[in-house]
């Protein structure tokens, strides 16, 4: 098994002992993203909608660095400190994804890194090179 580290300056740097993503074969495992600005490495200002969009933008940057895009995500995990925000996640997710949608889980959690209200991680399956 050969692991390839995926890295991009367009997404926040890892804030711990992990990689932005790891590619094994045609599968890419994306680490959790929170609403960090990749340039300043600070939590962006704004409401939960702005935070959700920043997380999707961060995931987009990592998927592109891996040679794909959000549509290649087959499993999306969403972690929320307030599950009442889930309808907002659904609405905004519709701006980023088209059918067929990925498999998904939404989990209510007590806390997330840096005190944010949302984090998402994903698994992506790349198309064969001839389809890119």
C-alpha cells in the first residue's frame, strides 16, 4: 500500500499531527475541515452559514489538490455542536453538490477544535485519469 500525502496552500495547514488528505490508490481520505481561513489560519468571522461555506470551500481546495472535486466525494461526515443548524447545512450543501449526493452522516458533538460549531471530513473516490 502506497500512501500519497495531499497538500495545498488553498486550505488550512494541519493544526496537529495529521495530513490534509491521504491518497491510497484511487481513494482519498480527507481530514476534518473547520472554518479556518487558509491565509490567516484564524476562524473566519460570520454566522453558521458563513462557517459552513468556508468548510465546503476548504474541502473543495483539498479535493482539487488530490485531482478531483466535491462531486467525487462518496462519504461526507458532518459534526455539529448544534444540530438545529442541520437544515442550514442541507441548504448550503445543495449549492455545492449535485445528484447523486454522497452518503452522509450528521453527528451532534459536545465540542470541536477551536470552539467552532461545524467540522466535516470526507472520503473521495477519484475517476480514472482518462475521465478527467
